[in-house]
């Protein structure tokens, strides 16, 4: 039986394990999603996949994965650990017992707080991941910044230019250092406002559907859900959450991929207006199909690894 401790560390560790599993499963489609949302020249999902494969081989789909593997595991540890402990605090405050099952309102509040807190770590992680993912041998001249090696870059027309072998960033550490040097610490939080708009409702539509589906798939109210039920509930919750979060995710990705010195977007509203003027309403649903497909295996793996890890910790 689970003890009524005020703070649970096992949820942080289980979240870390689940996060590592989900990154390996979901990163290739995450790269495709980012390219579709923030890049140019892709007609649809299949064209994007084929283009990445032809130009960069299979390794192109795993570009920038080392940083998410190291950081998103910590991010998911924070998310699941914070969510679980927030539930316990709410239950202790409202019902006098941290083990009391949370109601729908309790889960909603815990999910919203988790979404808000997660941005503190998640915004820099997403920013660096997207900057690394957007690096190809064909770089947008409007975003090109090769440490002064091309001083006349501002006079280039807004088109793609080939720069064989060149990269803006050698890796995550150099990427972080470059952003801090050129934009200050606040540069790491570019797009954080859009991420808040994405993650507060996004986590509500992540944890609550998961809880509902798990309850529906249980054989009875007293038993624990079967691993397949956990996998299915997690996958469905992930797809729902990511599809509904796509419009805010598009804005976030565009702002984070928008580098100096030729920035296009001044803020969230400006990004929304400019994107709409240039590409219409459909731009805000770009990558929705990838999010739906990617969200299922990522979240299914995340929740299954998380729940199985918790069971292992409690029985060992």
C-alpha cells in the first residue's frame, strides 16, 4: 500500500525513465513536425519525409536528439513528479488525505499548474532542439548568421542558399552559448508565451483523457489497469493533446526557429497575423497529422514506462 508521504520522489524518477523512452520513439516524427511548421519547401508530410531522407539520410530524422535525450528526460521527470505531488497536495488540502482520489476539477487544476511550471524548463529545451533540427545544408538566407563570415547576408534575397558543410551550431552547448551571447538569457525563452498557451490546455487534455480512458479500460473499479490499457490510454491521450495544441505549437515553433539578425516576428500576435496573411488559416494546422501520429507512440511509451517503473519501485 502506498504510504502517505507529503513528497514523492519515485514519480520524478519514473517520469525520467518514461521521458527517455518517449524521446527515442518520437524524435524522428518530431523532426518532421518541426520542419513542416517552421521550414519552407515541403508540400506535405510525405514530401517532407522523403526530402529529409534524400538529403540527409536516416540520420536527418535524429538530428538534435542528443540534447532532448538528456534534457527532455529531466523535463518529463519534472512534469510527472510535479503533477503527482500537486495532486497529493490538493487531496490533502481538500479531503485531509493525500491518497484520496482526485476529482475532475482537482485533475484540471493540477494539469494547468503543471503546464505553467513546465515552461520554465521546457522553453529552452524546445528552443535548442528546434534550432538544431532546422539545420540543413539549405539554409534560409533570412536566418543565416555564420559568425560574420558573410557580412553582406542582409542584402541577399529571401530565398534558400546552399552552404555545403556549414552549420549555425556545432551542437547543443555551442547553440546555447551562441543564443546567450547574442540575445542574453531571455533569448532562451523566445516563444515561451506561445508555449504557455499550448501547454496549459495541452496538459489538461493530456492527463484527464488518460485518466478517463484508464478507468474505462479497467475490468473493475478496484483493479489496476492492464499494461495494454495503459499503453492505449496514453496513446489516445497523447494524440488528443497534440492535435488540439497544434495551432499554438505552430506559433511557438515559428518563433523559436526565427533567429537573428533577420527576425520576421515581433511577438505572438505578430506571428499569428503574418502567418495568416502569408498562408491562410491552414497554416495553424500544419503538422497536425504528424502530431496525431507521433503523439500516440510517444505518449503510449511515456505512460507505460512511467507506470511500470512506479510499480517496480513500489514492489522492490
